C-alpha cells in the first residue's frame, strides 16, 4: 500500500516545475510527502535525458534507492522515461515507467495499482508511454510551491519545442510547443506575488510563448500584462532563444525596474559552419547583434550563454573561431556543455565524432574563459549598491550574482546591498564595521 511518496527531480527548470506539480497532485490524492527517499513507499524519479551523463545519473539513482529502500515502489517518469522506457523497466525496483505523454495521469496510475509489491517479487513493471506529439495537455506549475525553492519560485509557462536542432532529443520527449493560457499565468503570478518577491518564468522554449496558431499575444505582451495586473515585485526570464530576444522584449526588460536585467541566450557555437550543421536558426552576426544591443541598453545586466564543445566535425579551427567570437562578446557567464550523442538525433549518426578527450579539453578552455569573464563582471560591482532577493543562504542580485551577506537577514525580501569584496564565485556585502 502506498501511503508516502518522495519526488526527486533531475534536469532543467521545466522538469523542476513538473516535479512540483506532481508533488501537489500526489498530496491531493491523500499521500504524505516524505523528506527522503529512504522513508517513502513510492519514489518518483522525474528524469532528464539531455546528455548521456544525465541518463547515467538516473540509473545510479534507481540502484541507490533500491539498495537503501528495497521495499519502495519506484516510478520513473520524465524525458528519459519517454525516450527509452525499456532501458528503465529492467532496472531493480522499478514498478512503473511513465513517459511525459502520461505524466498528468500518474495519480490515476498510482490509485489503480492494487498488486502488492514484495521486494524483488513482482509481475513486471507497468509502462505508460504514448505519442508525445499527440500531447496537448499542459502540466501547470502549482502556485503553492512552483519549483521547490523557498524564495524564487519557478513558474513554467511553456512546454515543448518545434525546433529540430540536429543534436537535441528534447522535442521528441517533450512534444510540440504549447503555452499556458495568459489568464492562467496572470492568476498564478498574482497568487505567487502574495508570498514571494521574485518569480522566475521558464519553459522549454520560453521565447515561443504565445506562438500557437490563432494567438496574437507574444511574450513581451504577456510581461506587460503581468506588470499591469499583478503585484509581483520582480520577474526574471530564464533561457530565451537568441532571435526571440526582439527589440520589443529587450526594451521592455531594460526599461522596467520590476524585470531583472538578465539575458540568457543559448549560443551553442560561435562558428557559422557549426551552427549550420546544428540546424540552428541564426548566424553569429545575428547573435552578436542581440547581445551588443542588450549590453548597450542594460550596462549592468547579466548576459549568459549556453555553449557546446565537440559537436561532430568541429575542427580545431572551428573551435578557435567559436572561442574568439565568445571572447569578444560582453558575456558575464557561460554554461559550457560537452557534446553527448543522443540516439535518434541526426548528429549522433555522423561519422566524424570528435574524440571525447578533445571535447573535454575544449570544455575546459571555455570554462576558463567563462570564469574570467565572470570575474571581470564581479569586480566591476565592488563598491556598488545592488538590488537583491534574500535567500535561505545569502542573496541573489537582480543581475544574477551570488552575494554573501554581512549579517543575518530574513529570506524572501528584496534589499539594497553595498558590495564590499569578492568571494570565490560571487560577491560579499560590505559590513557595517567597514563603513565606520
């Protein structure tokens, strides 16, 4: 009998929001949340499959949960479950494999399960995976706790992706792009604003919010309505594709004191030929135009990029072209990823795969470049006063910098902090004694 549950999330903000929605749905079924997997009758692993390393993390987690809590029923859901259910069904302790196509049905699946489970004795796992492209239902984030964070709730307002980047499996495990209705988003932000100072808007392809047939509102229009119709003190956008950073959107972010000056625009490569092989929809000159405009309009903004190393066929010269392009951009941080073959994607079938040791060395070079850029940006903030939201441990500035507080402060407040010095990866508030 399942009485208690524990949800463990892997991967992106959208996955975290899905996990929070599952927690709410299971609680509404009368189940009690357990703090750790070892105390739960049901352990839900909400998975990611963006890289081979993500898959490996999930498999290790299944073995660990079964070893530490052999009586638990393990339900594996999310993107890995959608992509390769057979691989997960054979793992010890797995009782259900539920793809994204059936994620909203998990409470029903649990409710209908009557077969007792006795450790290794089982009739075989149930697999619930269907056509993800037939999925139109939107798994909304709960307003009670939109992502599990106590001070910066993450509200998923878009899911799925209509792009077909040659390296990416996500469209095949998340389905077509679809948006949460504007009225639903406004109501959720209105309710979240009663308890939180900052709300993060996220999605699989956030910049495509409102792009469905028949829709006339775009993301900038939604933001204007949120500013006009809710009391939220600060909105922050998560990742938005480069060409979706329109002048209209950039101008709105730059002009509103209630939207965090933070632009995250995935790049993947600064080499034109590599971008073409990736099937990305922009060229380096387009990307540079967006980033330079963002910096001109927001001199102190956080500007970040996702970058991939070792894409199939990437030569030394192409990597250097990408590195030099990134070096010349006014970026403040990088998220660097090593290319990982994803079965079912065109890039995985290419014969000219880059050796793994080369991929990792290029990753190291770009990480060092990103660290240097971030250090320069942080140094420029010393002596400045930054607006920040206080967390349970420190604070986060509106331009996305960690701040170590000089003394105790209540969490979940927006405060102005005078910056005194650097930490290893952030900033330190100037203490009152230093002013005397």
